């Protein structure tokens, strides 16, 4: 287990479904937050010997940000523009029993790999075995702002699934 996944204190149904999806993709443990404070979550992080906590915050009932608190004390944020739950995808990606890798094809992918300690691959052709690979693609939205699409590629089926997330920025 690498990360603990939880929500803000008052999650919407969509946020609870989203953390289930995150826990499934990142082979992580889902924690029911309840009334736990941030300090209690940090103690739980140490107790479970995890690398960090992913906390999903919501705005108007939709996941809007993922706060990442690592066990070394560093904090990061992934600002979301949109989320598609796994149940909303046409086809669900198969979930192998190993932690996903990330395609190192741009600066944001390198940054995300360092934050989440993901193994990087240089090409989708280099992958051996059954593994999900996170692929980040950059595009412009209608207002001209950069949006990063997070897709999942499965090496066994050789298919792309998603976009799973639309990311505004990684801080």
C-alpha cells in the first residue's frame, strides 16, 4: 500500500465514489474520514506506514481538488476541472494487482510521477506484463486555458480508458 485515500469532512456521494475509484486504480487503502482531524489523519499515515494521504475536496458536490500530504511533510495539490467515475466510462479498465506506472511524455507527467512515486515508462511499447499506465495529454479548453487529460492505458488489452480526470494544474 502506498497511499491512504479519503475525502473532506462532508463528502458528497460523487466524492465517495471517486475515492473508491482512486483507491482501486492506485491499489491504496480507502479511509472513512468521519470526524478525523488532519492531525489524526497524519497519525494514521505513520501508523499504517503509508507514503502519503490523498484527500479529495469537493465544490458544489463534485471533486475539485486532490490534496496530497506525504509522510515527509511535503504538500501538493491536483486541481481538477472534471472527473469521470469508473462507472461512467464506456468500458472499465482492468485492475491488475500492481501499482500503475506513468508515461513520461511531458513535464506534468514527470511532476506527477515524483509526487506519487510512480514508476515511469518512456514508451507504451516497452511495457511487459499486465499493468495500467497513466497517460497525461495536454489540450486547450474553449477559453484557451491548458487542461490535462488523464487516461488509463492497459498493457494487456492494449486499450485506452478515459479520460478519467481533467486536471487544471498540479501544484
